[in-house]
C-alpha cells in the first residue's frame, strides 16, 4: 500500500469481528493479570498499585478479576524505578500520574470522537468490511505516527512551561507558582436556551467550532488556553494588550459570524497561582464574573487591566457600579481601541 492511500481490504474470506479485537489492537493484548498479580509483577505494594491505577483514572477491580496486562505492570515498574532513584517520592508520582491520566483521558475521547466519522467513511467505501475491522486497521496504521507526534508535542509544551518557570526564577524572591497574568473568560451568550433548540449533532458541531476558533486566536496572540467547558473558554496571557487582542479576535471570529452565536468576554489582571495545569486567584474569578455584565460581543475589564493598557491606544469607560459575587461593589469598565 502506498503512503497516504486507503487501507487495503483484507484478502480471503471476511472474518467476523470478535469482542476485544479493537482493545487488542490498541493495547497489544487482552487483560490477563489480577490486581495482586500486577502489583507483584510491578514490584510495588497492592496499595501503591491501587493508588497509581486510580490516579490514572481507571476503576478498581476485584482481586480475582483478570483486568491488567503485563504492560500495566511494566508502566508501574517504570515509576517505581524513578522513585527508587530518589527523583520522585510516592506522593509526587501519584500527582504526576493523575495529571497524565486526566490529560490522556480527554485526549483519547477527543481522538476517538474525531476518528469515528472517518471510520464510517472508510467502511462505506469498503464492501464487506465491518466498522470494527476498519477501526482496527486505522488504529494499526495511525497509532505509531500519532505516538511520535504526542511525544514531540509534549516536549515542546514542556520546554515552553520550563521557560515560563525560568523567567519567574530570574526575579528575586518570586514564588515560582505565582505570576502576574491577564486572565480572559469568553462564553457563548444564552447557550442553555440555544442548546434546547438544536439537535445533538448541531450542539457538538457548535461547541467544537467555538473551541477550535478560540484556540486558534489564543495561540496567535501567544496566550494559553487553560480550560474549555463547552460554552466557555478560560485563557491567560502575560501581555495585557495581547489579551485584549485575543478577546477582540474571539468576538470577530465568533460573535460577528452570522452563523455563530454571540459571545461575551471578561478580562482581569493580577497575581495568579499556577497549579496542576490550572490557574487560581481573584483575577480568574473576576474575569468569569465580568462576562455576566458584558453586553453581547463586548469586552469588559477590571480596573487592574485598565491600568495596564496604554492610554494612547485604548479608551475605557466606567460602567455603573454593581455587586459582583465574591468582590462586593465593583465598577467594571468597557474598553475599545482608539
């Protein structure tokens, strides 16, 4: 088969797909070890194996149920080796494992949902081939290049995160977990009511397009998306002007697209705590609260952000003071470029 061509149909009579075919193709085998056997093979205690497995995001199984592969024991043995060398203690190993598990779980769901349509198309083009057979072939051909891309992307993001920490470390007496950022919160106006009028497929398409366009704008302005929750996106930028450009860009590609719903964006600035891939602190909460008072396709900022934007480039207008949950009486500001 030439590079880039469709998977070739299997030769000979078709073989009925069996339960576990797809799992076997992905994992390279089927579960054969019980939990005690897996812990023994990995060289850890049963409790340690249980905590690490839970941290990965998987349920526990009865001790007499074969639910693990030799590869599971190999993975935990790798962690044990790192701990034995003194690079990590057990609690830190659990913490990093939890981060890995949550990240990979979302990536896996995203990957599978994206590939389902491709499996349907390829099955329709191959007479006598089942969806499971098509999925197995796709997994076999796609897994290796995707794994290489995964490692590459992780290293690039690791280098970027290390660079941010290095920049903080160069400042005297700075907490390496605390930094000054402008936090942005963008959400779709009236999403709950809107979702009640759309089909499930249309809702999924809308959310996917919203997240994709927001991610493109944030990346263009050298910011980072911290999390997306269906109808809203939380992003950060260490440059308040770029944060404003991000907010304006989101409005341009979503709110001003007649095929998309309106959006609102709130910006707030100040010290935030960076932990577990998330950010915490008053600016995060303020940015989210400000979207509740923003008009459709408008940007609302707090006083701290207004003080950081160059007066010769931006015009701000104080809005009526109002109670903001968790902050008391607040005077938000509308902002626009000259």
